[in-house]
């Protein structure tokens, strides 16, 4: 019988794929162009500078070790491991890289830069979303944070990372939406796996 998390995983993955099919591979959408123009205005550039320290955290060498650290901290506090968190982080890297093997979309180009066709979905956003949502679920299940705190963990990191990738002019806004959807699908799949093993967020 399908669970809530399996339904969420299917819906999010389906949304990510449908968005990919709707996008023009060579040309950005009108909303992508509009948001890029806004992001490149002088008033907004300081925000991109302020968010620049997020760059290494959105790389697999950043968010995968962070997942292990979070799991270790939770285990120290509760005596229960939370492998769902590291599984989501690893899958955030592997699944998005696998998708990009078959799907090509050109990134925003700046003068003098080489053409890149690995734009969709945003890998930084995918990894941050998968890790944040998986962590939030474990924290909620183990009652380590209030409901408000769990919502902050679930929402703020993905939103900040997605905003940074657009403001840094490394991705289109629709790439970020794809990253949110894929990250959500991965976190929900990790939850299904954990529940199937009887972990309920920890093993």
C-alpha cells in the first residue's frame, strides 16, 4: 500500500521530469530571463556576495560530510543512528549526476566563459534540499526540535541555496525549481526506505 512519503516521492520526481520535458534545451524560458535580469541589477548583487559562502556546502564534498556530522550529533544525543540523513545526501549527488548524463540544458553564459550544458537540475539545490528535508524529518520524529524549528531546517537551507545559485548566475530559476523537486523526491524516498526497515528516522 503506498505511503504518504512514497506518494510524495512519485509526485516530486514526476514534477521534476515534466518540468524537464517542458523546458527548451537551448533557450531559457521568459521567466528565467526576467529573473536573471532582476538578479543582475546592482541592488541585488550584494546579496549574491553575502550568499557566496554557501558554494562549498552545495558540493558533494560539503553536504555529504555534513550529513555524517549531523547523524553523529543526533546519535550522540539520542543513542539512535539516523542513516536516512546520509542516504539522502549520497542520493542527492548520485541521482542528480545520473540525470545529467542523459539530459542537457545550457547554463547562463557570461562573456568569455565556455558553454556548459549541465544546468538542469541545480546540483547544489538538489543536495541541500535532500539533506535539509531528511534532517528535518528525523528531528521531528525524535522530538529534538519544535515544529517551528523543524520548518526552519526544512525550508531555509533549500531556499537560500536556490536563491544563491540564481543570484550567482550559475543556474536558471527553473533549474532551481527542478533541484527542489528532485531533492524532495530523494528525501521522501529515503523516508520510505527508513520506514520499510523499521527505522522511523533512526536505526
